[in-house]
């Protein structure tokens, strides 16, 4: 078993930014499980399947083979043999992932991949149910959150810096809806594990959050 650090929290809390930096400092592999759900979402979108059509989603999930490779330490996500990493970070893929990830068969599809990575390597794995479900015996568990306002502001800044047009109110609404879906679903809902350390980054700098988590690690 590798050394396992689990980071869960809502969309936009900064999990991936923080996890990448902790990984670098501690020499862990960063495993982004949201990207796995997004890869399946890309497949559903490419096939033109409606998120509400559970039967078709389950059938398509069976056909979709998601795998992960690390190239220069950076996670690359493959879908049926093709690299889809550049297609994952769109709002469309995020929303499709959020709408289809409650389906148990979809979660089941990614379980072995997540377990095997944690077994074989020292990882910092981020997601929604890592500390509660996937790695219940993780060496360190963190629940990283921030207010809706903070998360929406960060997302707005990120998108405008990329030159993309966006609306703050829309982003905030999207975040609230995503939180609602991720937290209220029956299968593996987003919640803080009992033994997770709560880190609210609303009024913290990135390096303060990284330091806090690094101190929890061996
Ligand atoms: O972290 P993210 O925004 O890339 O995740 C996209 C969606 O995938 C998120 O809304 C919920 C789902 N997800 C999940 O259900 N379980 C995980 N461990 C990671 C992501």
C-alpha cells in the first residue's frame, strides 16, 4: 500500500491546485478523480446521450475504458485508448460529470482504477468521496472548502484571465447547483469524513493551505 492522502470538497474549493503543490513538495503522485468522471462525461457527450437517460448512460459507461498515465509527473487521462486530457475542463463536461456521477454503475466503473493507483503509489487523491468511500483508511484526510462567494470569484477570475466571457451570477448559481447535486445524492455523497481535517480556504492564501496540509503528512 502506498502512502495515501485524501482531499475531498466541493467544486472550486481549490483541491487540484493545492493537491498538485502538496504532491510536488512531498513527492506524491497527484490523482485527480474528477477527471475520470469528466472522461466518462466526454464519452456521453460525444455519443449525444442525455444525462437523464440512465439506461443509456450505464450502457455507454460499460463501453468506456478510462485509464491514467503519468507523463513528466502530469496525469494524462485516456478514454478507449485516446488522450482526452485537453477536453476535460469545460463547463459542459463538468456538468455532465456532476449529473452522471450519482449513478452507482458509473462510480463502480472507476473504483478499481482509483484503488489500484492508491495501492501502487504514494498518492494525494482528490474528489468527493475519497476519504469517506474510496480510501477509508487513508493516512491523511482533508476536507477542503470555501464559501460559495469565494469559489465563484476564483472561477470568474480564472475564466476571464483565459479571455473567456462569463457572468459572475451564473457561475455562483452553477456552483450552488453543483454543491446541491454532489451533496444530496444517495450514492457516495460529498461530505466530510469523521476523521477528516476541515480546511476552509476562504481567507487563506494558497501557500497557507499547502503548508497546513503538508504539516499533516508524515
Ligand atoms: O472535481 P471535478 O469538478 O473535476 O468533478 C466533476 C464531477 O465529478 C463532480 O461534480 C462530481 C463528480 N465526482 C464524483 O462524484 N466523485 C469524485 N471522487 C470526483 C468527482
